[in-house]
């Protein structure tokens, strides 16, 4: 008998037993690289955007942002008593996200967009996939994997949104009043990220939970990029 | 007052409009509209007209002395002209700032009436009352709110219907005041409007608002241009609202617009000192100032101001100076917008050029200035 190691051919991926934070750091690095290829973010970095581009981005984000507190609340309702602390964290987080879209809507109107049109909008295909996946994950019993989604989405808010806000302000000469949504997330999500890190490094995250978190983070990273890439593709 | 930082939120004038009621009225026909054809009045009129240099003007007043349009209608026509120039509608506006010396009504505010007539959606309204420089106060308010990101678009209008105050019926049987004739044969009706936006317009150049400054020197001057006041100082019991009835106040001349002409030289000197301060503070770069649009009541001040500016501005000549006082008349708070509109429409401005708007107000010595730069549309290269 020969062992599979000596035979040329496909080798399925092996479990990664590095620490969870190190694994998530790799996920983040890869996510950042993917974001750099997103057309609207490339244009933003190059200073080649118009107010219509900013409106387009807000319009597309809004359709999925309104679902944020919904899937977090659903996840909260699926944590049993053994996961009471995660339920608490999710409930508070859902409450914080609950009014998030109102900031975005204010910005959209402040740059000349129509609130009616914004609210009548539909999710683009990336948002559809992202939202559908999040509701699916959140519907499972004890959906610990959702922490991976939060890692990506909160990280985006804490590390990227503020930079985008400032860049849109620089390029288009926008007032603070027109970039609330992105600017707010820089502070709010930095706080959320701190809370999340404490949970991710706690004893309760076993190997299976870590795998679920990393996988969810990787899927969400890809779907988020898809949401940003497929603007107006409904 | 603020100095624009190119990295910060900015406001742009993206559309301009004006409305001058009826047909132009030549100097000889002015008395036919306003009345007052006795020999003494004729002599006063000829003298005032010679001095102010106005060749024609407009009145919302027919030959019988009846008002043909409301002040708020003039304002709405000018705003609609500016909206058309920009290619948007009143429903796109988030704010309406109106400047006038005297609205049609005592209550409510002029801007509420203009909004009611204009239509559009819910919007912020502001009435800047005063005289000529209220135009700059209204512009400042709209520009500030747009820069704060509170409204993507606003309209500003300066509008005047002074002919009602100048007609013979305001003079007959009224105590004679020589100082009421100066403005009687100078002021006329009209409206000018501008659209203010947080982005330059995409299809044509816009006027970036670099800064606005409005300053009052009332702390060291008595009233100069006034109505409703008996004598040079406001005293309780002696304003037009304190008389036993309004008719008595009118008989005493309190419903005439009067001008203390003796202090007008002082006003010009104070205005030039304000201009020097702008230069001193670096708000105006004399080497880069391409156009000066100054509101003045008479050509006598034009020469005075022009000579003073020529001494300070290298290469200052008449091509950089624009006024349409002679053809549009002195329309008070509307004048600066009516001048800007014509200069803009007739292609005087090229991208990169700078414009100084200057509006001295004799009322009680106040001054409004605005600095603009012509900018190209923001284009995406994708």
C-alpha cells in the first residue's frame, strides 16, 4: 500500500490550525486585494468619480444595508442558552445597525438624490447573493459562523469607509453632512471590531466554530466585492 | 466670512436669470409713468437723471400709475429664468433666499410669498430685508447652507418694486422733502436670480463662490437712505407705525424713500476702505482680479470708484469693469444679479477668471462683497 502523499494528483485542502485571528488576517488581506480591483473603488482612488458615482454607490449599498439588522436579529434568535453571550452581543449589534440606513438616506438626499427613488430601489445581483447567504447562515442553530460576516462588514466600516468618505469629499468637495454614513462607520465599527475581537479570542470558539467563521468571512468578502462590482445590475 | 479651501465643500452659481417688467422707459417717459410734471419737479428730475447716467429703466406700472405685477411675481419670473438657464425646476430646490427692500405685503415674509407663487416642494425660505446689500446677505445664506451640505440646490433672488413708492400720489399733498427726489428719479423695478449648487454644472462653466463678506458700519453712521422715519434718528413714537394713523405719517413724508445725499461721498470712501481691507487680508489678489461688477446708484460713483480701483489694479481698464445701470436702471437688491446675469449671458467670463461683486448700501452704511471664479464642468475621464 502506498500513501496518497506519494501519488501525483489532487490534494483536498487540509484544515488550517493556525490561530483564528491569524486566519482572519489572511482573509482580510485577500479581501483588500480584491477591493482594489473593484472599478468604482479604483476610480475613486484615481480621483475620477462624479456625484453620480457617489449616488450610485449609496443607492446600491442601501438596498442591502436595510437587511443588516434583520439577519443579525435572526442570528440572535437562533443562539440557545449555551450561547447566551453571543445572543446578547447580536441583539445589541442589531439594535445599533437598525437605524443605519437612515444615515445613508440623509447623505443620498443631501447630494441631490430622491429619497423616493432610493427607497424604491432593488438589490443588485451581488446584494441579492450576499443578503440571501446571510439570512441562510443566520437561520442555522447557533450560527457562530456569522461572526465571520461581522468581521468583514465591520472591518470594512472601520478601515475602509472612512477613507472612501474622505476621498469622495476631496474629489467632489462634499460637506461632512453628505458623507455621514461612511464617516460614521469609521468610528462605530472600530468599536464593534473591538467587541468582536474579544469574542473571537475567547475559549468558546472551538476548531469547528473557527472553521465556520473563516469560511463565512471568505464567502462574505467575495459577495461584498460582487455587490460593489455589480452596481445597478438588478 | 470664509475663504474657500479647494479641498472643502464648495458652492457654485450654476444658473442666472433676470426679469425686467414691461418695455424699457426712456428718461423722457419717466414722468409719464410716475407723474410729477410741474416745472420744479421737471427741473429736479432732469438734474438727477443727468447725474445718475441711467438711460432707460423698467417699471411694473402702467401709464395710469397702476401696478401691473407684484414684486413676488417679478421674483418668480427671475427665478424661473435662472432655473431654465440651469435646466432644472423649482422642485429641485431645497432653499429659497429672497432679498428685497419692500415686499408686497407687511406680513408675512417676502420669501414665503415667493415660494407660494413659485411652487416646487417643501423648502427652507429666508427673507433678507435691507436695501441693495441684502442681495449679498441672501446669497451668503444660500451659499452657506449649500456648503454645509444641507441643501444640494438653492435659489437666490433680489427683487424690487419701488415704483409704487415713487409715483406722484406718494408726493401730492405731502410735506416737500428735496431729499426724496434723488431716489425718485433713480430707482426702478426688476428682479435677478441665481441658482446655487454643491457641484458645478456638468454641461457648461459655473461660477465658484470663493468667499462672501458682508459688513455693517452702522455703529458709526446715522441712517442715510430710509423710509418710515422722521428725522435722522429712530425715536419711539416717531416712526411711521407710531402716528395716529398711517395717512398722517404719509402726509409728513414718512412713506417716501429719502436719501441723505450729503454723506454719499463718505459712503464711497468707506466702500473703498472696505475694498482695501479685502486686498490687505489677501481676499482679493489685484494681479488676478479679472472682472469687477460694482453696484452703484449713479455714474458719479462709478467714476470715483473706477479711478480709485485703476490706481490700485495693474492694467485695470473698462473691459474689466461691468455695469448695466445705464440700461437696466438701479433696481436695488436686484441690481447685482441683473448685472451678473448679463455679463454671464453675453460671454464676458472665461474659465479661470475671477470676479468681484461689490454692493455698497447707503441705508446705514453696509457693504456686501463676493468673489467668484469661473470653473469648467467636472468631467469624468471614464
